[in-house]
C-alpha cells in the first residue's frame, strides 16, 4: 500500500485511497470531510463524494469556541476581559497550523499544492458568509436613521478585496481609541488571514524546494516568526497609537507563522506525540497541558491592549503557548481535552466564523439604538442577535455551499424562491404565508443599497474633529513665533479644592497665558475654547494619553513656548502610569499653575484617573481641578459614545475652563 493523497478542504484534509500505498497515520489535526471550522475565517467544509473519513480532533472546535467567546466578551465587556483581543491571535495560530499541515501532507503524498483548488475552497468557505453579513448588517443600519455608519462604501471595498487592514492603516483609524469605530472594522483580521492564504502556499513550496529538509524548513519559519514579532516590538513606541502595528500583515503575522511552525514540527515527528517534549506519564502530561491552558486564559484576563508588554513580546509568547496547547491536544485523555470537547463549546467553535462576522456591526448599531443607561440590555441583545444570525448563516448559507458548491446551492435557492412565488400566482392555499419572506427578500437589498448610497464620508463627530484639527493647524501661536520669556512669578497658595486663587501677578489668567494639552474631548471643543479664551495654545489629538504629557511639555519648555498656566485634558484613553503627575510638575516647575480636567467617559480607568487628579489637587497648592466629570452628567449633548460633547456640550466645556482660569 502507498500513502494516501490528502485533499485539503479549507483547513480540513480529506484522505483519498490510492492502491499500493500505506495509509498515513491518523492524527487529531486531520479533520473529517464534514468537519467544522478551525479558525475564524477557516471552518472546514466537506466535499461530496470524498471518502473515507479520517480521524479528527474535536477539542480544537472547543478551543475555537473559547477564542471567539473571548473576542466577543472583549468587545462587549472590555473591563471584564481586557485581554480578550488575544482570541484573534489564537485563531491565527490555528489557521497557520491547519493550513500548513494540510499543504505538507499533500506534498508528502507526492501531490502538488493544487493552488487553484485550494483558492476555490477558500472562496467557497469565506465569501458567502461574509457577503451575507455585509448585506444584512448594512440593511439593518437603516434603523440608525440620521446616524448612518460613515464611509460604508470604502469599507465594502476593503471587505471584498480583503484589504480592510491596510485601508484602516491608510485612513489613520485607531483600533483602540476610535470614538466611532468603523462598522466593519473587525474585518481587518480576515484580511490578514486571506492575504496569508494567498501567499503562503507559494512561499511554503519555495521553502520546501530550496531547504529540502524539514529541520531547515522549521528553522526558517521560526526565524520568520521571530522577525515578525521583533518588528512589532521594535516599532512600538509607548504613548503612540499602536494600531498600524496591530493591523499590519507582517507585524501581526507571527501567529500564523508560529502555527505553521507547529505543523512543520508534527510533519517530521510522525511517530511521536505532537507535543513530544511532555513526559509520557499521564499525570505529568495533564499538568503540562493544564499549565498551558491556564496561561492562555490568564493572559486574556490580565494583558490589556494598552500594555507595552503585549507588543513587546506578549502577543508572540501567547501564540507560542497557544501552539503548544494545540500540539498537546493530540494527546488522548487529558482533562483539558475533555473540557474542550464539551458540546456547547464545540457548537460555538463550529459557528465561530459567523459569530465573529456578526457581533461587531450589531454592537456598533446597538450603540446608536440604545441609550447609554441601557448598556447592559444593549449588550445582551447584541449577544442574542449574534448567536441567532450565526446559526442562520451556518444552516442557510455556509453548510449548503461547503457541501454542494456554488452552482448547486444557487440553483437550489433559485428554485426555492420560484417555489414561493408559485402559490401567490396560482392562488393556492397558504399563499399569504409567502408574503413575508418574499417581501424581506425584496426589502433587504433595497435597504442595503439605500444605506450604501446615503452613508456619509465622515460621521458628525469625525467632521467635528477634522474641523478642529484644521483650526489648530491654521492657528497662529504668537508665542510660538516670538518666544515668550520663562515666567518669573512666584507660586500661589491654594488648597486644591477645585478652585484656584489669584496669581502672584495679581491678575486673572487669560487665553494668552494658557498652554493646553488634551485628547479628542478637548479637540472636539477647540472652536468654543478659541472663542471663550482667545489666544489659548491648544495641543490636542485623537488618542492622546497622559503618559505622553511629560515629554510634550518638556519639548514646549525647551522651545520656550510653555506658558504660565498649563491645562491637561487627558485621561480618556488610558490610566495614568505611576509617577506621571510628579514628572509633569517637575517639568513645569513651581512657578506655573497646573489645571487638571477630570474625565467623563464610560471607561474602566476613569475613576482611577479622577481620583489621582483629585489627590494631586488636594496635595499641591498650584494644582487645581476643572471638574468636567461632575458637570458632564448634567448635560444632554454628546456623541453616541457619550464621551465627546456636541455643540452645546463644547460650549459648557469651554465655559468651565474659562471659569477655572478666572480664578487662577
């Protein structure tokens, strides 16, 4: 007997009989013909007529279920699972592992990679469910009325071309600090995986031909993975938006490469357990697998997306641990394997692609339809709608096309629609029951087209922030052109109770006395600040954080542009690292007044920031509060994120600032 050729169906592999060859050893990472998804974008599909069915590892379905739950929880309740974004990295590892394993099995069987068939299977698996989501979610957006998602036409282009990640980098969109994130922002990860599917088979074949041995191949892929992770770590700058690194195909591609390396490892150790470094003693094996599983879960609970550790090796180490866990699941009878083999986890894993596709646009839409006070109800509705949509997608679209292909499925759908029209025409009993589905079939595409045409290029908040940035770019900072001397005033006395006392010069501070550093909340209020405080020097940007303040203030002082009153409107995008306020005070010196604008935002760190501000105001006589956090809840003019004030809200923000300065 000769070894059996392997026909990979997405990430599944179908073993075909060939006379005269010995069969390949059954391995848990080879999936059944009618198997279920192995990654977010890569659930496996069956091919009619393929036989026999090889062994498969259902624990990987459960692992995928945990991964998609982590991503959804991270988006719905980020304060509960701040590291849930790592679920995407787990999907990357699974994709690399299964895609590379299937390709290598074909090569080992003496077959070509079969690029045309491989890419057709990719299209069969990925495109229909995504198209259903694009059409359905866009049609649902009509419920937003006058707050339609912005820039939908460009987002569709990125989705259909699988370049969403690069379009988001080019647009400067922030994954972590965006006030109004794109409706289809989550498709960035699908774009990276599809780019991998397009390029990796060719690259892998070239490496196999050039390097010849699997040991060299493993070393080369490992070096690529290390280089990708190192590029993210090297390019990461604390305090700067890391979105370009997070969205980047190369800088965030190490998970796919690590998974590929794990598949290569199994390919040249066919007689050993996939995680051969584990002791053969069952109890020790259970302990090692449990440690890996616990480490992955702990990272999801403890590693926030704002942490420097995440970008400087944290995500890469998570991927290594994930690869180790995936390999270890080849062992039989471990407790972790039994846990991941639970029916409900596998059900979610099977539908992980649909769950991932639907949860984000439904969450964005809920932010428009539900008031901020009903956030919990909104999240629960999103959760229920996501599971219903994913189940419908799986049964109505994904399974039929994976099983029967495009032509047969389209023909069946066409016959189904025609069959629903026939009772209406013939007047058969029960004809009126067909009105609802046929009306929906007509209205959904009409709503989709209407929303796409009406979608504005920018949301109202984005327009507000863009105009503010243009105003700051045109602002003439006279003290920046003709440098003002360092202030020689003596520090004032005050108790830090939220009100400031008179300055040593015996006059109130005006706009010309103020240097203000802020984030997008201050930026949104730029127009009113310039009206209320003419001459104020504003340095505000989307995504700005307090940890950046000491360096920015030091630069302004070096350029002799730091005025006698410093206002910091920071804290919306992250907590204050220990010692930051002390550094700020050291930079500005004892002769300047420091005003701290408290934070009003539904963020986990808001209370912590405000407590630190209040503590500093009570401790130091030249530090004072601008208590926006107390005033903002009384207002009713905010963007839908409840963070950025609208036209009336920005007026109140500027008046509050002016009132504080009159007492400085």
